[in-house]
C-alpha cells in the first residue's frame, strides 16, 4: 500500500486498541480506487471526539460539535470524525442536527456521491455499500440515495458534482443529472464564498469543458453571476485556470467590455485577488501591445504571478511556455527594482532646482526605468543624467 495509507493505518490501529472502529473514508478512498494521487486522508471513527482527545497526544479540536478533531501523527494531520448522520438543513448551511451513530455504513449513507461513500479498514479492505467502485469504473457521478432530496438538503452538492466532473472527467448521469436541472435554483441559498470555492476548483480541473457544458445543460450557470452568456461552453479555457485572478483575466480576454471589478466584487474576492487581477491585466496589455515576452513585461509582473500569466495565455490559446521565457528575461535584467537605478529622483530634482515639483518627476523616472530595463540606456549616473537632459531639456521648463 501507499506509505501515506500505512501511516494512517497506525492512527486507526490506536483507535481500535482503545476499543473503537476506524476507517479511511471519503475522497482518499475514491482517489486510491481511481488511481489518482491521494490528498488529505480523513478518518471516520466510532469513538466520540472526547475519547480521541484522550488517546492521542496532539489533537486540535476543530469542530467538536460536528464530531471532528485533527490528530497529528508523524507530522501529518488527519481529520478524525465520529460516525454520524445529519438532518435538518433548514438554513441550507449546516445540518440542524448531527447525530452520532455506531455504524460506518450509516455514516457512509450521509455522504454526497457513491464514489465518496466508500471506506477502507486498516487491512486495506474496502467497504462499498453503494457501488462506488462501479461508478468510478464507469466514470459516473451518482448521488447516494434520492438525488432530489440530497440536493434539496444541501444545494452545494450540485456544485460539488460539477466540480468533480471537471476534476475527475466523470459524467453526471441519470436521475442525478435530472435532479441538477430540477434543483438548480436552490443554489441561490448557498453563500457566495462556498459557491466560489467549488467554481474555482471547477476551472482548475482537467475536464473544464465537460463541466461548463454541464453548467449550461442544467441551468446551474444561471446561478453563477457573470459566467452565463459568455459562451464559455463553446469557448472553454483550453487548459486549467487555478485562481480567481486567472479566471478574471481569462474572461476579460473573451469579452473586452467585461467588467472585471464588478465581477470580483460580486464573487466576494479579496483585496489581494483584486490586486493580482490588476497586475495580470496590466501584464496582458504589455504582452498584447508588444506581441512578445519583453524585458519590461518580465520586470513589471511580479515573479509570483509568472505561473498565473502562463496559465491564462495558454488557456486562451495565445501562447505556450511563457513562464520559461519570462524567467529567462528576468535573469538578464539590468535592474530588478526602481531602487537599483544609479540615478534617483533627488538627482533629477537637483538638475532642475527652480522647477516646481509635480508629476514630471515620476514620469521622467518611469521613462528612465523603462529604458534601463530595456537595455537602451545604461544604468550609470552620468549616462542617465545626459539622457534626462536631452529628453527633457531644461530650456523647455
Ligand atoms: P477533495 O479531494 O477535493 O478534498 P473530498 O471528496 O475529500 O475531495 P471534501 O470536501 O474534503 O471532499 O469532503 C470529504 C468527504 O466528506 C467527501 O468525500 C464526502 O464523503 C463528504 N462530504 C463533503 N461535503 C459533503 C456534502 N456537502 N454533502 C455530503 N457529503 C459531503
Ligand atoms: Mg478532502
């Protein structure tokens, strides 16, 4: 077995020694069965959180009332959740009531899709009461139980279905798909933040084209502000987009009148995401103006956004492998920052002691900076001074 699983088995053994039952459950079993890289390992256990806190040294109580604690073992975190069912969901957010149960099968029945409703014991045996393995084999996303009821209970599950269809390249079929159509409007009851997270993961999946088609067919698009009516199902991103700034700039490229600030505001994006969107947009303008990866572009765009820029240009079918070219340009830049200039704004002011301060200072410095970055002006005090005098002769002031 996966060494990741072996270490989780040690946690499970400890729970069994304390008289409980324990299983790996949910996404990790799904990913293992479908041969994908396993992410976080979640453990379902029959013991109450208080007991788990007793038997492990390092326990972080993250959601005791829902039965969840985090256990640290060999510097890995495991969410350990007591077997439970949920009922209520009056506010479409949290179940009104969480009831602890004694049986893993009852716990599996509360889960959203058959592929997510499997468990594995510490001997590697799989418990699969809803034919999750069969669904995985046929690449199908099927609700556990009656899909209308399950989407009614928690409408976010509809966006999870879309997200999984993109991540796994699976199809939503049969009554589960019909239920998406019937229940789509219920998504309006879910907070923007939670819908946004599933939407972002949808754009990050390999099967984004699939998922956009599904959003269109089911009417779920209607619940996603700004995305409907952009023709994305016909013109999908050609490769995954991983962040909101990447999605925003991609959409700008699809429609030049796209209001990116209204989009980010409606989707409740953070100031950092807004800033990064502006930086990527500015870089995009430089790129399309020059039709090339220039030194100035490599200089203006923060290196932390090179990968994002690469993904947007690839998804829009404009270019490929831009990141390498940006890095190459960056390594050959004469300066990395305005502070590296041998000629400063105080030097400029000293050249024109009688001139009033104003935007001319930053404009001139910007022109100097750009010329130095582009390699047409040497980063040398005398050379820059000479250039500044001819570019903006004192006589004209
Ligand atoms: P990922 O790889 O993205 O983490 P995951 O399947 O692990 O996918 P999580 O959101 O981490 O998804 O949830 C863990 C498990 O909890 C799921 O596999 C599923 O069994 C169950 N689950 C999560 N959200 C819901 C939900 N809204 N309704 C029912 N079951 C859910
Ligand atoms: Mg998970």
